[in-house]
C-alpha cells in the first residue's frame, strides 16, 4: 500500500491544454461528479497545473462551476479523447457503453484509459477501444472527498507498470492506493468500495442505541464518531491485530464482554460476512451484465 508524494509544479497561465510539463501529460476527467471533482482538487494540490486538466460534464453550469473553482478547462468528450494523454472515466456504470461508443472513433491507441466504474472489467473497454489501448481499473471510495480514499488498482492486458504507477500517482492525491490482480476487484469493491456505507450504517444504529439509553442525539453522535476515529487510528498505527485491541478493552465480567456476547448471539459476525458476499456477488452481476 502506498501514498505517492507528488512534486509541485508552478502553473503556467499561457500553457495550452495538451502542452504539459508534467511526465504524465494532460489528464481529462470525464463525467466530473463528486468523485471526479475530488480527484481534480487532489491533483491540483499535488502539483498538476490546472491548465493540464480537462473536464467533461453533462450540464454547462456544472462545467462553468469547475472552471471557476479550479481553473480547469471544460471540453466535450470527443475533445478530451483527442487532447488528453490520460482519460479518467467516472460516469455511472450504466452510462459507460454510451460513452465508449462516443470516444472510440477519437481515441488513439496510446491513450491511457482509467476506469472508475464498479463491476466493469478491463476487457469491456479493450473490446470497444482501438487495439492495444492500455486500460487501468480503479475502485475508489467516497472518503476521496476528504483525502482518505482507499483506491484499488488493477492493470488491463496492455497496461504497463508505468501506466499503473501513473494511476497510483493520480489516486494517491486523495488517499492510499493498493495494487491487486483484477480477479480480486469484486472482493475489494465489497470491502472498501462499499465499505464506508457499512460504517455509516453502524454509526446510525449505535446513535439510535445511544438515544434509547437516554443520550441526546448530538452527544451520542459525537461520542461514537470520535470513538470510531480513535479505533481506526489505533488499527492503522499500532500494528496490533484487531483481536488483541478488542481484548484490551474487554475486562472479565465487564460491560464490553456482555455487549460482545449479545453481538455474537444475534449473529452479527455471520451477517457481516453474508453482507460482503452479497456485495461481491452483485459486483460480479454488474460485470456479467456488461459482457457481450
């Protein structure tokens, strides 16, 4: 797992899109929603000159908003395909086929395609783009909005180590990255792609429990959120196994062991495993639905 360190470059107001001084060249974010905007923001903080960043959006007012906020250049999808060295596709999975049909006649085979669409394999892109087009698949998550993303990266058939490193540099600007074989992407989607939702769900349930126990909602929320931050930091920084950390909180005949007993008796562990299997299976279904 790595967090690349990007070296800053001074922006040049006179530089035209496509005339980048950065090794990775010009980058276009196609379908710049919340995750796409987070990537733009992170890349600029990491040293990409705004003049080297292109965006495409469905709505003109959204394009103007991004231009005003970040100094990036709105273009059409066809213009992005012709001008950018790297295309990051952040549209919804159900819209990917239409986007690729629009891009295919205009994408040279040396363009790097980075897909952020859940469940869609690299072969789907390779079959619809010019022969030899390098494709890298990335599953990131919503903590990209606060620079704490977990982005999982896999290379397609024609992607080189340099292409993967470039994807790591881009997504490393909004969190951590991890390389995995593409065969593991569905499992990673279940764990980290959907993962934040599980924690939000748990916090929601614990907050309701706090209210039931007599606490005001805001106080219950603050107690749980800070406990979650502290626990996550201990997991990340201590190097201890989660079982050991849990045991350190669990005194004989104490409050914690009584709570753990209830969780086990209600099958919470089994329910979590089943939930993640269901998420993995749905990711596979999405992939099978794009084949052909």
